[in-house]
C-alpha cells in the first residue's frame, strides 16, 4: 500500500511538472516593456536634469541618459547601450528628454528580454532534468518491487498457465483449463 501511495505521489508530481513545462514552453517569448516604469524614469530624469550626477534610479529598470551631442550623462550600470545605433540593434526603448518643450537629450531604457528568455530556458531545462530523474526513480522502483515470479503468481503460489505442465504434482487429468481458471478466480 505504501508503495502505491509513493508511486501515486511521484506520478502526481510528474504531472504537475509536465504542466509547468507546458506553461513555460507556450509563453510568449517577448514581454512588453513596463510603460508606467518607463514614464516614471522619464519624469524623474526631466526633474533631475540639472543635477543628473545625483540622480537616483527609483525603478528596477536599467537605463542610459544621453545628451544632444550623444555623450553619456547618466547610466544605471555599465554594459548598456550607449548610442542610438546600439540601442536600435538591441531593441531598447528610446525616448526624447524634453525641458519646456525643447529636446535636451535621449533616454535609452534597457531591453532585458534576452535575459528573461535565458532564465526561462534554464528553468525549462531544470524542470526537464527533474522529470527525467523522477522517471528514472519510478522505473527503478518498479523494477525493484516487481519480483521475478519464476512461473508462479506472487503471494498465491498459483501456477502460471505457461508453466503448468512442468510443475511437480501436475497431471493432465486434474490440470485442465477449468482448474487453472478457478485458480485465477481465487486471486
């Protein structure tokens, strides 16, 4: 009984992992940019334009602020796109920074879809590896617990029909097909 509960638990976990794997695989590859956070960045950059060296990132997004001449005025971390060409190639979000209606620079918000996709692929690989391990455990448990009967059925001693002629005490008179059926009915 404990073995069946164990196997049922393993198979339920296996089914849940399979469902999670299906959800990850069927998800949309590109996630839309958080427009509220991007707008908040733009508003804080415009507010702090005169003192960008003291500017603090209030969102979880990374970005670069360029002047009208293309020089980097502010960045949240190194390794981001620092030109319009690099930002276009990386599919970053680019916005004009304006003061009193006059453009004074560019805001480039980093597109982290590649990082998100890489993390999702790692998650899918981890789930797939866990499923294979679980499948191996189930197969090992199955082959470990199913004993080789040697021609007899487990726990009853009933003779398997394929081996009935080779069992001691077997005679063709009382070993008819009817008596074999009655042994199976007792199980």
